[in-house]
C-alpha cells in the first residue's frame, strides 16, 4: 500500500473518523504504510485521515534527545480516549497536511490516554512534553480538527495569507 498525504484545504480533513473494529491484516498494512509515508515526509505524528482513511488510528514517533527516531520508539494508537488531562502548555506546531506553516497552539500539559494496539490489546499511557502535545494534535485529526482551527481570528487570517503565498511558490517551483 502506497499512501499520499492529503493537504489543506482538502475537505476530507474535516471528516470525523470511525472506530476500528477489526484488528486484522488490513489494519497492519495501513499502519506500516503510514509509518513509511510519515518517515519519508520527516513527520513525528500522523493520523489515518491524513492518508484518506477515516479511522481512529494514529502513529507517533517523537525524536529522542539526539534527534533520532528509532523505529522501536514508534507508538501506534487505535481508538484512543483521553481519560485525564492537566495543566497548560504552548508549542509551535506544524502538520504534514499544512506544509510550511507553523504557529503556537495551546494544549494540556499532561494526559492519560487509553487506546488499543494493533492486536486490539488495551493500553494506558501517561504522556507529558512533546508526546502529550503530539497525541492531542493527532486526536484532533480524528475529530476533523486541524491545528489552524485552534488559532485566534487574527492568526487564522495570517495563516490564510501565508498559506496562499506558500501554495503560489510551490506552483512556480514545479
Ligand atoms: C504533529 O507534525 C505535531 O510543515 C506532527 O514542511 C506537530 O509531523 C505534533 C512537517 C507539533 C507535535 C508538535 C510539517 C514536515 C511535520 C511541515 C508533523 C513540513 C514538513 C509535521
Ligand atoms: Co497534523
């Protein structure tokens, strides 16, 4: 399976994803293909809707202190649910579906998340730092929400202007 990333303003990114019911080979194939496209694109997180599969599936591979992303650090979350959240933090986020634009977003600092792994086993994870931010960013995708949807009116306007410019530059570079 070869996947391509769906980019804003594609309406598919506004779709709500559905729960995974079958933990079968099809799911494993999707997860493996998501990993490949995320690493090829220099990403740290990806939701299935970003590759046109509206399922409650996300993957995360947060760089370590040396900036490496070894495959054993990969986290695959199926049907994630936040069961506790605490504190506040701000981080300059980006998104593979909004290439070239970065802006500060407010998030919870700490999370507890329940989810299933690729075999349907139930897991619990306590997350802080960049992992916590990335989980919240990717779980927003499952609800059809992009980080640019969380910006103030003024910053959203700034985004629309800058993104148009980025798109124009891409066209002339082709
Ligand atoms: C979501 O984002 C995230 O614009 C994952 O040109 C972001 O992997 C989680 C990327 C911030 C936590 C904090 C973006 C790559 C990758 C771009 C990404 C680009 C190339 C974004
Ligand atoms: Co994103």
